[in-house]
C-alpha cells in the first residue's frame, strides 16, 4: 500500500509538469495578449493611450519574447520562488490573490459536498421504499434540483430575501459593515446569515444528482442474486442493505469524488458570479476575459493539481471500499 | 495677485469670452471666509492633537461652493449640508487601481474622479466653461504661446504635505515620460513637446516651441497628478536605484495621498472604502469644509441584477443603470428602498462605421459608396429601437455637432433629415447606388454576392445592444440586405480591426456639447473605426487633413485614397477652423456649418438612439446636481459626490 501511494505521488510530478506546460500553452492561445485587451477596454471607455506606451508595457511584461522563454521564466519562478507571477489586471502577485480565494473556494465546496452527501441517504431511502410517497417526493425534488439552473436559484433566493424578508443588502458573504472588519463572533454570525444561499445553491445540484445516482445503483444492486442469498441466509434487513448493497452501490459515487473537487471549483463559478462570492471562479473568468495570462495559468495549474490530488484520494478510498481492486 | 489681475484686464479687453475663467478665479480669490468649520470626526482628531486645526489645513483661499453654482441652478442653488454618513455605490466591473492607484493601470478609471481627476481644473457641467481647482488661476501671454498657471497657495495633499507646481512638474517629467514605467506621453502641440518651467512654488509656465497654448488648460482636467513626496522615492530615474517593482508596490492603502475629496483607506476586490480627505481644499458658502459625508463605499457586484436588488433593498444610495431594462422594477419599489429615480444625461452614443479599407475589393467599393451609406442611414428604425430600450425616453442622435453646441446649425441638420427612418428612400438609394434586387429578393453586389455586412460588437457587455441591432436587422432584411450581428469580446473586436478583417464596427462616441472658446476638433468630431486610423483614435481625435497627408508622405499608414474624398473634405474644413484665431467666432461658425453639411451628407457613420440613464438616489441625499445636464457614468463618482449630504442623521 505504501509503495502504491509513493508510486502514485512520484507519477504526479511529471503529470503536474505536463499540466503546467499545457495550461500555459492554452492560456496563450487566444488572439492578442493582455495588453490588447487592456487597450480594447480603454478604447471602449473612450480613453487614450499611445501605441508607444503599449509597446513599452509589452516589453516590460516580457510579452514580446518567444513562448518558450516566457514559459521557462514562469515555471522557474514557481519552482524556485513559489512565485506565480504578477497579475496584470490586479497589479498584485497571483499567488497572494489565489491563496486567499482558494480558501473560500475550498471551504464552500467542501461544505456543499457534505450537503450533497445527504443525497446518498435520500437515495437509499428512495430505493428501499420504491414507489412510496417518500420515494415520489424525493424523486420530484431530485428532478427539480437537477433542472433548476444555479444562477436562477441564486437570483430567486436573493429576490425572496429582499422582497419577502426585507433584507437590507444581498450578495456577497457578509453585510457591508462586516466585510472589511476583523474576525469576531458578530462577523461569524453575519457570515452564517449570508453563506447559506451559496451553500444551498451549490449543494442542491449535487444532492439531487446523488439522489438519482444512488437510487438507480441501489435498485440495480437490490435485484442481484447475492442479495437474495444474503436474505436467504437469514441476515437482518439492516445488514443486507448497509453492509452488502450500500457498499457495492457506493462505488460509482466514490469514483466520481475524484472529480468532485476541481469540478466544484469550476461549478461554483456561475453561483459565485451571481451572488458575488470572492472565490476562484469569478477571478478566473475575469482573468480569461482580460487575458491576464499569469492569473489564468495560475488558476488552471491549481485546478490541475487539485484534480491529481483528489484522484489519488478517490483511488485510495475505492481501494479501501472494494478489496477486489488491485494496485 | 495684483499684477495678475492687471494682465487679466488686458485680456478682458481683447476677448470677453476668454476672461470667464479669470473672473471666476478672481471671485474665489477675493471671497474670504473668516471662520471655517469641519466634520465632527476631524474635530475629534484636532482635539486629540493628531490633526492641525481646520484653518491651517485649508489653503489661504479655499475653493467655495457658491449658492448659485451653475450645476445646481436648475434646482434653486446649493444648500448648506450637514456632516456625516456613508454613501454606498455599486459597480459591476472591477478596477485594479481601486486597490493600487499608482499601478500600471493608473489614471484610467472612473474612480479617479474621487481621488484626483477633475481636481486641478474642471469642466463646468453646464455652460462649457472651465472651473478652477487646485490650479487657482491661469493666463495666456498676449501672443498665446505661453500659459502661466498658479496653484492654490497653501493647498495640501491628504497627508498634509504641501501641493505645488513641483508635483505637477514631477508627474509630467518623471511619470508621464518615464520609459522604465512604460510611459512616453509628453504633451504635444502640432508635434512640438510642451515644456513646463517652474517660476516659483506656485507658478509655472508652459510653452511648446512657439506653438499656440490657447485652450491648453483643458489638458489638466483629466490629468492625474502624483504625490512627489510619496512616489518620488520609488520612481525609477528620479531616485537612484528605484525599480519599476518598487513603484508598482507603492500606493497601497495607508501609503497613498490624494488631492481629491476622498482617499481609499481599506478594501478588497469586492468592496473599497473611501474616507474624507482632511485637507480637502473646498468649503461651502458658510465655510464648512467639504466633503459632507464621512465615507464612500463602492461595492462590486459582478451581476447587474444584484445591483438592482440592492437598490431595492435600500443598501445603495446612488446607482446608475446603463440601460433602463428594469425601469419598471426601479420605479415601483421606490418606497421600499427609500430612493428617488432621476434621469441622468447619457452622453455615450452608439455609433456604427464601415471599414473603408476592407481587403475585399467589392465590399470596400460598396462601403465607400456614399449613396450606399446614405441608404444605410435611412434604414435605421430610430423610433422602434428607441422604444424597445428607452420607452418614452429616447432621443435620436445626429452624427454631427451636438445640438446644444453654439456651433450647431439646425438648418444644416434638418436638410439631411437623418433622424427619420425612411425605407422607401433607402430602397431608392440602394437602387441608385447600383445594388438592385435579384430574383431571390436579395440585393446583389457587382460580383453577384448578396449585399450584406458583418457588424462586430462587444455584446457581452450589454445584451440590450444586440436587441437594438436585431430590430434594425429585420428592417435591413426587408430591404434585401443581410446584417450579420457578430457579438464578440472587445479583444476579438480589436484584433479583427487590427487585422483589417472587420466590415463594420460598433463603438461609442461621447457626444458632449463642446466649448465654443476652447474648441478642439477631436473633442467631438467622431472618427469611424478604420484599422489604419488606430493611432488617431488612440489619441481620441479625428486626423486632420494635414495629418493624413503626413501619414501618406511617410508612406505607411495612409496610402493615397485611403479616405473617400468626402471624408477628406470634412477633415480639411476642420483643419481650416482649427487654424483660425480663437476669437474668430463668426468665421468659425460658417466653417462649422459647412462642415456639418459635408459631414452629414457623407454619412461617415451612423448613430443609434439613446435615452437618459435611470439613476437611483436615496431620498435623504441632498445637494443633488442637475442630473439632466450632467453625464453620470456607471458609478456616478464624477457627479459631485463631495457636495452631497444626508438630510437626516445617519
């Protein structure tokens, strides 16, 4: 087992290097560079800047150099200094901004993930009580949760807050008076008052998905021969369900967990845009639109690394869950 | 002051118009208020000994907000406000220099208005004159080749350091022309670099190798001056060993200074807090130091719907919408959110222009056909477009001199009749231009292809713009012309333009009434977006005939015939007017009248209708300027925030 983990970790190194190369390549693909988008932005506002000044800036940011030189500089600074470069758009180091946002992204995503695990429980209930009222209710909400777009649910919840509960401000994770205040109990309570909207929105889709997957898997497993065998040898229904059926039915869900972390970081994008949550998603989108290369590549690299790590974790969980899997 | 006044009188003699700024300056200079009051939060700091008394913080002749200031004249004059409170505003884009306004993107955002822009001098919102600011007065030499400026004596930066011409000269030489920082922007007049010479700490002279400096004071309105005492030590070249990284790192919260009413003190990408500048150099008519409100908070909500919800929720005191798509919601929830809806002047006019130099020979020939362009102009259903986006509020825009300008010639405008949607006339013009209908009901170009063009726009910025074009699309379709709406990002738009791949491009033109005295052609004469024109549009100007010839001589950008002849004729007229003496009003009038005729007839570009910007403002906000006359941008920071106050205690 230890050898397996070590081997996987060693394999992660070339994988991450390849990812780094690819993300830098991809972030350079769109036509133009961050300065041409900067210029376009200025022109759209009717501002003026001279061509020479743009060329000087281009030189200053090394945008006039060949791709490999730019990539080498970028990669070298990450490995040697942990420096992901400067965000042109925000005028600050990329790493400083990303870490701050990553903390919010990860904690929101993890909480939403926990909420979505509720779907497993509901799915089990739904499958074991097939065609009961409870099953119909769960199925109804499952479909509803899957089909309502996140941005709509977010707007709807905020609309309800303003028009029916008289909220004095919506959007963001804090009331304006707490947003920049140091942490305190009152600020935490304020956070709880706001954070439920993104959590509910982000959690709903996951929960609904889990209900559907879990219900289908369970029904599939419950009809298998070994279930009849288990019941036939006189095991209690609880043991049959939780020890034999559940363990088999969980496999696809655990496998999908490997994608859950990076997926949720991207998946929260629309929700975060609408609600105005300071997570990675909106930052990433803004960076793409303004061609802030260092920021785009930094976030993509981070998502890549998260994907690699969470895949490892998911594989470990699967090994633990299913002894048949060889490594 | 005495000698300055004497020379002012001699100017008065030669030109009454020129003297307006000096009169204003004299008025402010002589009006002495014996006693000054300050905000309670500052009084506390004075009592605690952390801040000098208000009289020592103000310049010897503070700027006074008169009761009859023109921006408030429509509402019966300004009021004496009360101190305190926080004004909440919102934007849906993020401006990097809200966090670090010395950084590379410095000086280009609307936020600047609060912290620096408009502070040296300001365009009067009504009337077109120039209001003195920290440049308290100025005068031109007899021959107009020298501009002398006088900064406000005793003025200070928000950290108490004196503000004087040293800051201006430092910024001009070491920031604007600092190649290490990527700047190479000396001011030029007819190619000659403007030189600033210091006379003493409050006086400087500007010359440009014998060129006329008349009207140059305007440059200072949008110019951004840097605090020499703070950024000097980190400016490469100015200080030995300072690097660009040092410079970019400067200007964070707690380490910046402003000459504007508010200073950014705290913030992140979602919210920035601005606090009053204790050294702000303006007072009201009773000697109360401005600004009235303690703080301004700018919230960033990426989704405009959320801005709307927060207007209704009552969070925002001041918020403007780009298009009134949710006007009904705004109007029906005024009581819930405690706000009024006012309609602010919208001076950003959508304009559409063809690429006269498209590489496709047949297309190019079509775009350069004046009759074709006129037909296009008549095919725009102004009223239907207006009613969709601005029901009952829209106005047509004439692609020419602003109707409020004294040079506007109604007869010339009416003769062209471009306001009116006229499909029959359009069809006739298409036919006359040789683009007749084929058997399939589509008009044909000379090589048999269908008549049509691709119009690039940045539709993600505002989906309503695409809706406006879709209305036009159906009309063109009925006329047998294909309009392809190409909604892309601004980057792709400009890339297509640079690669000369664009056929027609949507952009905005700021259609402001221009100042008759200090008239500069590029202030209003709009330029179609031709790729080769890029450097000209970068400067925000129309190239004069002379410039075009210069380019042609250089053999690079403008090959002969780059412009259709009728464009050149218009450019020639502008150049002719620009070369006239500033006082030759009558001659100019005649040239501008001719210009209007030529320009409108040439159908250089097409404008779509616009309407005012619905702006929500808290019911308890006092001293509101005459919004109908003042352009208010997405964040209404240039709408005189320093004069607003809350009528009720907060």
